[in-house]
C-alpha cells in the first residue's frame, strides 16, 4: 500500500509543475496524454496480475522450480507488447487523441508528451512483471523498494526537467525512472534466485502452462479494456465540456488516484494470499483471507473518505493555481469524497478474483459494469459534469456489488461444499 500510494504522486507533481507554467491547456494536454498511458498500463496490467497469481499459486503448491519460468514468460510478453506499441505510436496517438477530443492547443501538448513517454513502455511493462513476481512470493519489502525508487526518481526528474523543457520534461522523467527501476528489479531477481534466472526451453514453452497463462491474460485484458473504456469515455465527455472542466476533472482524478492506488495495495495483498491458498487447495484459508481483506478494504475506504472530506479542498488548491480550475474542482469535490466507498470493495474483490484466477468471471462482470456505466451516463447526461461523475460512481458500485454477489457460487465451484 505504501509503494502504490507513491505512484499517483507522480501525476500530482507533474500536474502542479505544469500548472505553474500558467497555461491551463498545457495542464489539460499532459493530463489527457497521461490518461492514455494510464489506460495502456491498465490494459496490460494483466502482466502484473497474472505474475502475482501464478507465482503465488506455484508457491502454495510447492512448485518452487517453476518460479523463474513465470518471470521469464512474463518478461517476454512485456517486451513484445512494448516494442509493438513503440512501432505503432503514430496511429495509436492519432486515434486516441481524436477520440478524446479537446482544443488544438491541448492536443498539441498531448502529442509532445505521448511521443516521448512511449519509449518508457518496455521498461514499465517489464516492471509490472517483476513487481508481480515479487508480490506473488510475498516479498512486499523488495517490491516497495523497486516501486519507491521508480516513483521518487520520477518525481525528482519531473521537478527538475519541467521548468527547463516544459511538457517534454514531464515526459522524459518516467522514461528515466522506469529504466532504472527495471534494472534494479532484474538485479533483485538475480539475487533472490542466486543467479539462476535461466529457464530451459522445455520448461519455458510448456504447452499446458502457456495455454493457461494466455487464457487468463486474455480475460484480464478484456476486463481491463472495459475499465479503460469507462475512463476514456469519462475524459472525452469532460473534454467536450471545455478546457477548464477537463483540467478540473484531471485535478480531481489525480486526487482520486491517491486513494485508488493506496487501496490497490490491499488488492495486491489479496492476490497473493488468496492465490497461495488457492494453489494449495485450502478452502478455509482462502475464505479467511477474503474476509480479512474485505474488512480492511472497507475500513481503509472509510478512512480515505474522511481524509478527502477534511483536506480535499486544500489538495485542489495545492495542485492548481488557476482560480477557474479551482472553482470547478471544488464544485465537484463531493464525488471524489464519496468514491472510495464503492471503489474500495471493487478493488479488494478484484484481488480475490485474480488470486483465484477467476478471470473469465471477472471479465464478464466488468462488461456488465461497463453497460451500467453507459446507461447511467445516458440517463444523467443532461446534468453535465455532475451526471458524468454520478455515472462513474454507479460503475464503481456495480463492479464491487456484482463480484460480491457471484463470490459464493464461485467459491463452491472451485472448492466444493465447505
């Protein structure tokens, strides 16, 4: 949770630094491009999730020799995806920025940021695999070290480069940070395995394990694509309400991601403990782990909601100097205050589902939640930005609620009657 909480600070620092340049369109442009990268990272977050689940399940089953293979398979997929996106960066940027919309000034700033930061992808996706592999073995302290190094370097280089290079400086910072973090992660992996990271071709290309890994990854990616669609749609509709509203929503979302990433740490813990219990066939341990993480998820969500209620307005004022942006952000702050409550349950149950590799069911429930979001927006669209935020709250509630409803049947199907 500590490691994850530092991640959205990157967005907060970048937004604050860009805002000091005095042009709301630059802030909106960086926020738009950053959202695209957030969506790309979410889309391929199956690299981390599957690494956690498969590593934890192998650990629970006593298959220690299989651990390096999980790392190697994930890194191969990460490099291939990263290289492909770099090669396709021009059409990807054109399609996504056109879909989001925004003024010509906003789009120009977004393009500058996008075409530089895209070079961080192979390292960033590789870091997903390394972090998932570490978390799957319950090596949370090492994962914390890697994540802190990445994020602190990112924050420091952002502050150093933005005032010198503007939008380009904000994009260069994550490239440097992700590359250094990846190198550190590989060095730690070599230390853990005592230098035995090499995996035989036979083990690496084991047919049954590859098929299962690809099937789980496919379902998690589809599930994540549905979630990405929600946030791209949210941003696109915000852009149509004007640059000030788009900038205000970006400030609010940066604040919201503080809670999301913080609670995501508990989701990561759920993936590991539930995955280990699932791999060992321990129904009692799995049920207990689920109850514990759900309890703490709700408790922490309530705490975050209280903090936003007390300090949310001050955080907005720190992140933006524009009076217009501050005014609009204050008007819709209540939605950020309420969001952790439905969002916390969804995040924690996502971790439970990933740990048990109930990927197909998670995929189907996310598609249903996407439909609920679109229906809610359609019904509330006349309320403008308030309707948009209300639809997002409905999406959070649908995610957690549907997963909670389906949990008993999935538990019975996986373990039999208790």
